[in-house]
């Protein structure tokens, strides 16, 4: 939802002191838009005469309906200008001249060249704004206040009192700011004419930052809660005392009291994790699209990244749910080859070792986002993009579709697991396939989610934003990871749509996690770029906590030894496996500390599990005609691929 270190290696910290560097690292990583002040997290007012290029900045305090005032920075072109529309962001991370300057050099660059009034607001209880901060504050009961009412009141004040505005407002932002953008569409102000919900979380138990299918995202959730809830006016990174978070978190068996034990205080969000281990009313109340209007009222350009390490589930699910009520064709989707927020801050030429063939971030900002707001806020030109503009990885081409996944031009195919690590489109039939694959999963030595040492997420040297580019080949060699591969492909295979795993599996324990990764295996030859030779690249992945196999509201123990089917949604993909490559699947049961450890013995609340509850268990995956473990994928009917993006 919020972590990004896209700029951590580019020397953008202004402070030279140790404390300043630590604060700046937390700022950079906690705000995908990098809007917190690099000089001091306590800075909540602009200096007199603040100026960036031809934009000048001023402060204002906007009264809300309950008397609380929210702080905004207003940046507008200098001198006499025609009336301009307003572009707004609402953030919990703070702002400041240096960070806004970086915004004008990246995220705002193309929009600023076109001329808008930028209004940057601290949400309730953060930095310069009054009131109490509540993480992802859900929609209030009638007469209450929430992010929707605060946005409405802010827009109402701005269009009435901000000089020289046209009375038209757009809102956009990445991650938490994407979520506040989504909240703005609840009972929207009449002046709100367009939004762009970018990398917003949708459901914090089913698929976004804090849980995936009930499995708790330990390191991320811990560092995030500690950073945001220690002080409403700062962002403070948790100090692992230079220890590998893998090692430090492995010692924490009593997660229920981790906040009190490690910080000497309770964190509200951590308390919510502990007290709501299942998918109850608390989690359902926070589902983003369930709070948004059933009928799309405000045109919405939804943005996602294929390698988003935080919120891929969110934008895709919001798009799908909003599409059900999109009678006026105002629900649009862009999926690009980006990590979390990667479209907003750089050229978007590469990801990890991959060369994407063009400046995909610049292309999006200049040729999609800018025309979007020009059209809806200025009435300029036409917005002629399709409902779904989707980048195809592997071929490095943009595809234009009338929906996502596509309704036409694809067929569902099955990739079956076989004995001896073979993956193929042929179903299991041989006697050899009757021999199942087993591995011992030991919670005391869980599989790391990336090669160790694993850095803190909030750290100057963090590479969190690139972990999905890590080579998965070393993990295939572990005894506690199962791997299947096709033979080298004789012709390209194009995935274009849904990806779902179905495992037939058993365990000697009474609980287990099932992690499935779909992988592109590059050839190990001289024709392949050196950084990619033999590399195993994640294309899609997901985890399912076994106790929730029958539903997320009530967990159930697994019967030891019983063969059960586990359906795991790996969401969607648009990717070409080129000729000579292999398609691979890896299956494992630990992914630490990305995911907390499953004790593998059933307990009512894993947060309260003790050391004695964590036990090694043997997990078995079957692949027979009766129990055909498989990956179900949408394959393009032709491998000609989508058209390249048009020149502009």
C-alpha cells in the first residue's frame, strides 16, 4: 500500500545527519509519492515565497463539518493565468518543498506542463492537519466523518474560496493516496469530475497489504504499523539493530504482544490484526469497492502494475466490481510492467534485470494520464484509450482490450503436474505419475521469500520494491520447495487472462500454507542476456492459508492425511513465454518473513501460538488421473500478440 524505495539509490535525501538520513529513508519508503518532507518530518508549513519552477506554493487550513481543520498546500502557476482546474491528492505522509519538487520532476511533470492547480492535503490527524488519525478509516455512519466527507468538505471550500479556479476538480494518487481517491467517489462533490485510483488496496484480508487469503504479511505489516502509529507527525522506521529481519522475526513466536514487547506500547493496527484473525465484520467493513457507489458516477482511470509488491489484487478487483455498475462506460483500467507506483516516478524502462523496450512510465503519464485529466477537467481533445490498456510482458507490447480479462480470443488450457518435475499440457496417465511428491516443511527453518540477508523494508538500502524480480532458481534447489517445468518451448505461448492453481494435496499436520508461483525460465545460453541466463522470473504468485480452504469467516482444521483440493487464484497475467523458454511452477509452504509462519498444528489464533505449537510436517502433492494437480491458464488463440502502442 505504501512502501517504495524507487529513489533510495538516487541521493535524494536532503539531510546529512544520521537522524536525518533515517527519517528520510522512512519517508522515501513509506510514501510512494515521496511527499513527506526530506528535511524534517515535523515541517508542516511552507516557507514564505515557496517556489518550484514557475509554480508558487501557499498553505491553507480548511474547516471540516465537525470543526476540525485540514492542512493543504496549494501550488499554482505564477502570475496572471486563466482559470484552471484543480488536481488534488490526499495523503497521510506529509508534504514539503523538496518532496513536491521531486513530484514536479516525475509524477506531476507532464500534468504541470499542461497547467493545473495542485492541492496536496494532509489527511485527518497527520502532519499539519488536526484531528485523530485512523488507519484506512472506513465509511462512517450517517452524520459521522470519514475520508469521503473530508474530501467533500475540502472540495467545497476549494471551489468557493480558491482564487481563479474553474470549479472542476480531479483526484489521483498511488497506494494510500489511491485509496483516498477511491473514497472520494462516495457521495462525491458535484465539482469532482474525474479520478484515477492507482494501486489502491481493496481488501486487507483477502489480497492486499496485510493478508493474502488469510495469510498474514508479517514483515510488511509490522514495519508499516510501527512507522505510522508511533507518532501522528512523523514516520519512524523500526530498528532491527542491524539484524536480518528474517532472524529477528523468527524469534518472535508470541506475535500477539509484539508491539508491547518491542515498542513498549500498543499499536492500534497491530491490535486489530491480533483481535481479528478471521474474515469478520471488521475486515468486511473496510472493503474499498463495497464502500464505493454501485453505479459508477465519477470517471475512474484505475492503474495497476504486474510486479506490484503491495497492491496488485486491489486495483484489479476494484475494476471488476465497479464494472458491474458501469452503465456510462466510465470505468477504465491500465496494467503496466511496474512495481508499486513504478509508473509515477521514473521512466519505466526496466524492472530488475528486464529491459522493457520503451519508457513505459513516461508513456503512461504523457499519453494516458495527462489526456485523461485534460479531457474530463478541461474538455480538451478526446480520451480514445480502450477500457483496458494492458502491457504484455515478454513481448514488451501494449494491448488494447474491451475488458480485462479479455472476453474473446483466448481459451482455457491446463498445465498438469507430473512425476520427475515435469509440467505439460498433457494430463497424467502413466504409472510413474502415481508416485506423489512430498517435502518436509519445518517452521524453524522457513523458506525465505528472497535470498538472504533480507533487508528491512523501511531502510536506506532496501530493495523491497524489486523483490519480485529476484531469481527463483535457488529456491527450486531446496528440499522444501517442489518444482515442475515444461520442456523448452518450440513456439511462443501467450498467457492472456486468468491464472488459477488447483492442488490435490495432503499433510501430516492439521494446518498448512500453500504457496504457488508461476515462473518463466530463461534459456542458459549465449543468446540470452547475461543477467537473464537461466533466470527464473515470477509471472504470478499467491498463497492460501489451508485453514480457510472452506471459507474465510471460520477456520477449520485440516484432517491429517486427507487428500483435499486447494483452489488458489493467481489472478491474471499477460505474458509471452518465448520459444526456448520453459514454463515452471513452484510449490512451497513457507515464505518468510513475507508471510508469517503457520504452526502447522491447528490453533484458534496463530498470533497467540506458542513455541510448542510450531511443528514440522510432511506435505504431499498428488498428480494422478484422479487427483490431477494443475495450473489453469487463459492462452491466446494466436501468438501474433497485441498491437504495439501507437506513436503520439
